[in-house]
């Protein structure tokens, strides 16, 4: 099962945008039910960062909501995709002004130097 860009959830959003709330909710529940079943025993968290809250979305999101400094790592690709579109307005010149921090990744994602 894919989570990001899931066809069932995309179809649900299309129904919501078309004013078909009930159909959207039904599709959304189908996605949620499939997610619950698929990830009952598996790791669903795409975060690469070494973090004690890995896979514990409820606590992770609560922590980020509480400190309000940045978003959970799993949300970064989604937000960066949206920001990249906005960055086109200035020919991506913002990229010259940004330096990404060094983060410690989980062992399976660390590169050997």
C-alpha cells in the first residue's frame, strides 16, 4: 500500500472538491481501513531521522504542534513540493539563501564514509 499520493485518497479529495461529501467520506474510510490493516504490524513512518518518536504519529505531531518551530519530517516532502512551486515565482533564487542542517538519520539510511 502506498500512502503518499494514494489513488483512493486522491479520489476522495476529488469527491470533496466536487461537493460530494458523503462519497468522499466513504472513500476516505476505505483508505483508513486499508491503512489500519496493512500497517497493523508494519512500520509506516517514512521519516529517516533517528528519533525516539519514530512511527508514533500522535505524539510526534503533538510535540511539533506544541513547539511550533518546524513540521514533522514525514511532512517535509509534501510541504517542500508546495514550496518549490512557489519558489518558481523567483526562479528558485531562494535556494541560494538556504543551508540545510545536518541531521542524524536512522542506521538503515546512514551512508558510510
